[in-house]
C-alpha cells in the first residue's frame, strides 16, 4: 500500500494502493521463488526461506 493509505480503514483503501501492496508482498516474492526453482532442481538442493514482519500476525498499533 502507499504509505498514506497504510492507516486508512479497509473500506477506504484505493484499488491502486491495494495492488501496490499485493505486488510488493506477494507477486515479487512469488516471481523470485519461481526464478530460483530451476536452479535448485538442477543442483538437487536448495532452500527457500520466506520472512515477514510480526505485523502480519498482530497488525499495526494505531
């Protein structure tokens, strides 16, 4: 999300802002993982470790 939309109530978040958040938090990691899978298969080894903020569990404290 755009930084100015971060603290808005859900129903006020714009679609553009939503799409920016999805791109950064889901699409980019998905594409990165997908790009490395052939290399890991070729090497017959590898690990993917995804990390995130604790805000994914507890939410932000407004």
